[in-house]
């Protein structure tokens, strides 16, 4: 999505020569992401073989929660088409104004590397909770969809419904944040790094990552309150922006 927006901007501004810098940056970012994935996979498997599997699962899961929470906030903030277009225009105008095409290279490379790093940690946090076959099937299915969407957006200049896409992605990510938080804290309890005080009135819901302990339930309630507050705050900001634009017009 980021690449398609960058290339569309260059096409709109009639700067076709700069496109190869974007593609080169994307390739460099992808190569760095693959290297990071291999390194992280090796490091985690080596650490887990030393008998600290639950501890590693808990730590990587919590890191994934923090990163996904950040991504969720970013996606929700860009769920307005106007906000997304302003974001892309600001990045590209800065690059072209400086007259340094290397800046385009770094924008594309960092965009891909950031997504690659987040995806790697995301999968590392998810892997312990599902079968390997399901994980590989999900990755393969996502790759097929990504190739189709990428071709449609870049080669055919198709337009995705940005607002709907970002809203759906935000809901999915916030669900995973809630679930991963519970599962990661539970893994730390199994590893003996976190106490476990059972609550007889607390439910146990596997698909939500809810366990009947206060140490997992209270953080999940707090993160749920934060997510709801963030959604309401973003909606109020969007309403104020619309009102201001209406007055300006």
C-alpha cells in the first residue's frame, strides 16, 4: 500500500525517473527484512532449546503486543482518505524538494523494513499459539492476496478503499493485541516469572486469550480501556477536522 502510494505520487507529478529509486529501496528493505527474520528465528529457536521456551514465548509476545498497538494506532489515524493522502504527500514533497533521489530510496526501504520487522515479530508472537501447518497456510494465503492486490494497485492503477481497509486492519490488530497480551502473560506464568492468582469468577476463553487469573485479566482490561479511549479520541479528532474543513469551505 505504501509503495503503491509512492509510485502513484511520482506518476501524478510526472517524475517517472524516480520510480526505480523507490523500487530499489523496496528491494533493499525486503532483503533486510528477510535477514532479520532468519536471525530472529535462529536466535529464538536456539534460546528455546535451552529450556526457556515459555519465557521466550512470553517476552516475544509482549514485544509483539507493543508493536501491534503502535501499528493499530497508526492505521486508525490514517483510516481517513484525506489523512492518508496528506501523509504520503508530505513524505514525497520533502524528498523531491531536497532534490536527493536517495531520500526516495530510504523512504521505500524504511517503509518495507519497518513492516518486515513488525511482521517478523508478529509471527514470532503468534507461532507458539497455533500449529505450524496453520501458520504456513496463513502466510502463504496472505502472500497470494498481497501479490494480487499489489499487481492491481501498481500495474493496473486500481484504487483500494483506503478507509475501509485501514479500519478492518485496525480491528484485527486490536483483537490480536488483546489476545496476545493474555497468552504472553500466561506463558510467563508457566515459566514461573509471573504469579498466578486464580479467580473463581473469571472466565476462560481460549480464542480471546482470556485465562482465569487476575494477573492476565487486569492487564487485558486496562489495554481494552486504552483501545476504546484511543478509538473515541481519534473519532473526536476526525469530527473536529471535518467541522474545520466545512467552515473553511
